[in-house]
């Protein structure tokens, strides 16, 4: 049972991922997986996952990484996908129907007792940046590893290194008042600094952290046509929650984003820089 008390840890994030976050990510699952798949794969490559391993996928969302790992560990291994979002887990379960080596659990990785799991590997694709108390969360996550267990995840570098994520917001920055991109609180950039990652992991008890930059360009169009690309990028931004009460403003914003896409459109692609960290550590 997920807590609904507003004072419980991570209550705001749990509400978000069960409402706006979930309803943005579920319909966008295939485009998001196409875009983020190679970045998540870098964390899986660094994890040295072997057939027979038991693996925990933290913040598994709609399940893409869990399904990939299920193939890697094979029938003698197993995967637990952990997430707070009911709608995203519903989709993950549907996608995993034909498999018997992956289960999905709705629980908070910071507060749920995970010590009974004793898995060989813990992985995450952008699912570990949303904790109110990252040291408590990573300590708890660490307790799920067996003695020789290892952690491997990918997270974003600061917003300044990720212009691709701000493209849509920048197009309407004069129309809407957005909260600051980078913050110390829970959010996509909360582990943006290399020093911050090492500090959190060290305080949580992890040994031998390795933080490796992974940079390149992401195509924010992802093979879609212009209209679908605009719809996807608006849906995945904070914009819908800011214009839901004002249809005229929503139409103006969509027109502005469409114009920005048209300007940047380059033979069906808009490639913009991204920066993330591939992080590994030992229990
Ligand atoms: C950016 S999404 C990434 C989802 C997925 N890993 C992917 O790459 O498609 C972040 C995920 O972390 C989950 N999440 C946020 N806070 C969490 C927590 N305290 N415990 C477990 N999952 C959490 C969200 O519900 C969401 O599915």
C-alpha cells in the first residue's frame, strides 16, 4: 500500500508520478524508450550483469530496463522492478505478461524495507533523482544488495549540460513562469554534480564509486512527424499542468512550440546535446 499522508517522505513525488508524471510517461513510453534506451544501456553495460543474477531496477517506470535485464539474466535469474507510480507499473506489467522472471512492485525505494532482497545488482535508468533524502534512500537501496553486490545507474548532469531537455520550455519562457531548472531538491538534476553523487553514495555506505560522463546528442524528434514530436515534447514538459485552465494560452503555447520545432527542423531531426553520468559502486 502506498502512503497517502502528505507528511510522509516523498509524498509530493509520489503524488506527481501517480498523476501528471504517470499520465505523461505512459502514452509516451515507446518514444521515451527509443530516446533513453541507449543511455540506460550504458548503465547496464557497466553493471556486468550475468545469466542467473537477481537484479533490482529502482524507479523502473514503464519497465523498459527491467525487460532488458530480464533477457540478460535469463530464466535462471530474476528482476524486481520497483516504482511508486501505479499507472507506469500497470503498463510495465502488461509489457511483461509473457515473462516469468520479472515482477513489478509498487513501493518507495527510500522508505520500504528492501533488506530481504539480497540481489546481485541494482540498476536504474534515471530513477534515483527524486528522493527527499538521497542519503537515506541510497542507504536503504544498498541494504538490498548481497555482499558482492553492485549498483549501476545513469542520471542527468546539470540542466546547463542538457539543452535537449529545455528546448520546449525555452520556446515559451516568456509566456509561462517556470521553476528554476536546477535545484538541490528532488528532480531530474538533483544528482547533477559529480561531487554530489560521490558524497551521497559515500554517506550511504557504498564503496569505490565510479562516475563517468556520457555525453552526446539526442534527437528530440525520434522519428515522429512534426505534429507528434511537438505533442510529445509538450506532454513530457511541465507545460500541460500550467495551461490546463486556459485553453487560449494552451493554443498559443502549442503554436509557439510548433514554430520552434519548424525553425530547428533538420531533415526530420532536431539533435541537441545531452550530458549524463554513468555511476557504479560496490556495496
Ligand atoms: C524519470 S522516470 C524514469 C523511469 C524509467 N526508469 C525510465 O527510464 O523510463 C523516474 C521514475 O522514478 C520513479 N520514482 C520516483 N520516486 C521514487 C521512489 N521514491 N521510489 C521508487 N521509484 C520512484 C517514478 O515513479 C518514475 O517512474
